C-alpha cells in the first residue's frame, strides 16, 4: 500500500513524526523529513539513508507560507508527486489564561494552527492529482478543553475543525482527510514545552500517567492512512473520552472540574 508513495511529514526529526516516518519508510514509502533545525534534519536524513530508506530533508518553519511553497517545490523536484501530507509539527504548551503571556498564545496558535493550514494549502493541488490525503495530528486534549492547557487544547481542537471543513470541501476530489488523536506518548529526549512565561524547557519524563509507546502511537497513524478512517484514537481510552463527551458533554466537564487541580499540575 505504501510502496512508492511520497509522504511529507512535518516535524519529523524526533518523536511521533520520526517514528511514523520510520514505519512508513520500512513499508516502502519515500519520506520528506522536516523541522526548523537544519542539523536535526541532516542527522535524521543520514540515519534514514543508512537504513536504506529513500528520503529528502527540507528544513524550515511550516508556519511560514513561503517556506511551505518551497517544501512543495523541493518535494516535486525530487519525487515528481506528493501522495500524503501528515501535519504533525506542533508546540506543546501549558498555562492558565491569567498566567500566560500573550506572546505564548501567538506562538502556539501560529505553529499549531497555521503550521497545519499552510502546508495543506501549498500541497492541495498536488494531492488532488494523486487522490492522496492529509492527516492532521490532534490530541486527546482536543476532545474537551483542558484547564491549564488553554492554548494547546484549543489549537488541537481547531485542527479537528479544519479537518471537518476540508473533509466536506474536498469530498468530490477523492482526497482522504483524517484526524488522528494521540494520547500521552513517551517523549523524545529533545521534546520541549512552552511555559506560561514563554520559556521553553526540555519536557521531563511524565510520571503518574500511563504513556503509550512511540510505536503504538505511530502505528495508529500508519493504520489510519492505510484504512482512510476520518477519526482515529491511539487507544481505547481516547475513544471512550470522545464517546463520553459526545453523549454527556456536561458530565465530561464536571469530571474535568473535579480533577482540575491534578490536571493543572501536570506537564
Ligand atoms: N507526545 C505526546 O504525548 C502527544 C500527545 C498528543 C498529541 N501529540 C501531538 O503529536 C505531534 C508530535 O508530538 P511529539 O511529542 O512527537 O512532538 P515533539 O517531540 O515536540 O516534536 C515536534 C517536532 O516538530 C518540529 N517543529 C516544531 N515546530 C515546527 C515548525 N514551526 N515547523 C517545522 N517543524 C516544527 C520539531 O523540531 P524543531 O523544533 O527542530 O523545529 C520536532 O521535530 C504533535 O502534533 C503533538 O501535539 C503528542
């Protein structure tokens, strides 16, 4: 199914994006690796090439539209087509409204929302030609707005809303649109989180929560591309959270209220 397919994965030099790239490449896909850091992109390309995978590295910021056009042009120049775009790049952020500096909202909205819209816009005509697809990486945090994670939670919800609009906008073009909802997943050692002040720190290993392995989360992303499901959750827990919210939204909000102090202390 993936042999010879060209897959662009934004933010794929580490974590979930990188593991998804490895899984897809091992199934015969040709991958475009991206992140803002040129050194990390070169290291990832070298690592993939040493494994015999056919990859192209393009460093740059996906919240910059001109860069997204460059990413599209370099992909076409090298591979001649684009089958799938996985909008994975995002910033993690914590903080309540009163504590969070306004520039943190600007940064998180720019990367998490425009950083998914702009690549989609730059690639759409190529995806129409291949009848490929766009997969948006959201989060369990999008299902219901989390206290203490206002910027992250709301941007991940916006991603799901963008996917819903596109699903119906593009229904006649045969393009697959999907949203994947990962739960807490083991961190890459380089994963950072934005604090309310705007400081960016390495995110320490989360304790007190059950973490999915990178393989499990990336595996769910790969299966979703294969099956072309609109919505997919990385575990049964995510499906349960969504089911409860859809049927009993007031109960979901009440349960969150009971747990708000614990949630607001989490990283
Ligand atoms: N890990 C979890 O527990 C979890 C749970 C639910 C959902 N998710 C979602 O899953 C996705 C991947 O998460 P992760 O934990 O693997 O993230 P991560 O370890 O923080 O990796 C993010 C990647 O995105 C790149 N990136 C960030 N901003 C970018 C930009 N503006 N342009 C291009 N690349 C950019 C980063 O590299 P540079 O910094 O070098 O650019 C990095 O390669 C995200 O969408 C996240 O919201 C994660």
